[in-house]
C-alpha cells in the first residue's frame, strides 16, 4: 500500500488549497488538478483532506488491533 | 476572486442591503493579504477587526497549558473571524492562523457597530448569523458533554478493525464524522482523547488499538 492521500481527479476543482497546506510538498497542480507527486514523506496530517471543499481528497486510516 | 463589493454583498451579514447601503459599508472595509502561517488573532488578546475570508483558509484553534494545539474550525472563503471579541468587548477566546496564503476583508469593530445604528438591517442579519453559530455550538456541547461522540467513534473503530477477519474499508476522519453524525473536527478531537486515554495510538495512517477492552468500555458510555 502506498501511504499517500488519494485524490479523485474528477472531483478536484483546482483550487490549490491542498498544495498550500501540504508541509511535505507532496501535492502539486498539474493541468488544473491536484496530483500527488511523491510516494513517500506524507506525515498524514490530513489537512489536505480537511481543506478540500469538494471532498476530492481522502486520507483513510487503517484500523488495527496491536 | 470576486471584487470587494461583490464579495461583501455575498456575505450573509450584509444580505438584503441596497446598492447605496452596500457602498457605504464597503467603503469601511480594507483588504489584507496574509502569508501562510501568519497569525491574525491570539487567544486571550483583544481583537479589534472583524475579518471575512475572501480566499484561502484560516485555522481557528486553542492552545492548552501544555502547548497542545486543538483546531476548532477551518474558516474558508465566506467565513468570518473575531465576532465574539468584537461584539462582547472581551478577549479573543481562540487564536487564528493562516494555513494557506489568504486574502481577507476587514472592518474595524467600532466602525461596524456605528453602522449598525444607521442600518438596523445589518444588525438583524448579524443576529441571525450569530444565532446559527450558537445553534451549532449547542449541538457540539451536547455531543461533548454527554460523551456521545467519543462513544460513537469508539464503536466505529471497533467495527472497522481490519485484522478482525472481515475485509473492512479504511476510513477517513470525514467518513467517521458522517457515521457519528458530527463534524470532522470533533472526530479529530475524539481520536486525540482516545489516544490520551491510552486505548489507541495513531501512527500516521494507522489507528492502532492498544487496549481493546478499554475501548469497548468507552464505546458503551451513552
């Protein structure tokens, strides 16, 4: 499993807020939609999901028992 | 982005004003551009300007005595900052910091209060907007006071354990919020509380339940 946020391109309105909030510089705009450009380095702060007004970004959690 | 007049006319506080009234109000507004991480309000300090977000996002948060930050809300375009301190003349109950570059429109609290006397229509709209916020806060208090959300979140976690046998979907905080019937921010706070209680640990994209029995007990509180 790749540990990066999931972006549904068809829902992205290209506002770019996720790019601005990402402290790991993991997201960039390409052809007016947000894309994840690295597969490592995400600290899962979930701010990109929180600021996305269209619900295009998902930062899902895997729930496990130790 | 909309120009100043268009933006101000789109703010619920100023809905229903005539063009002349709107022009008079808009003349009192100034534009403020902020950088990411710029702080606009500090908890405990006075706030003299009411801001409306035209673009970007501001986080509104409180800081505990131990320095832990708790985000209460994210203010997006159309939202406002500092009403409480402006209208009750007290210190700001929260801090506000830009998490993206932002464009704000601000009006001094003193100017706004003077205009309320000239245009009572604005006062009516503001009362309505504040009442709506009180309604949301009441709902939040109800959830927090009766620990319903923590209990619901605990149940959701127990039902979605991936190593419990059945294949379970991974859940976002937004999805947990929808299931628990609450706001995303409240789920974030509940997860932190559960972590502080020692029943789980959050390790990046994994929520690791470290005390299943303890979590079950919390799930039964109603």
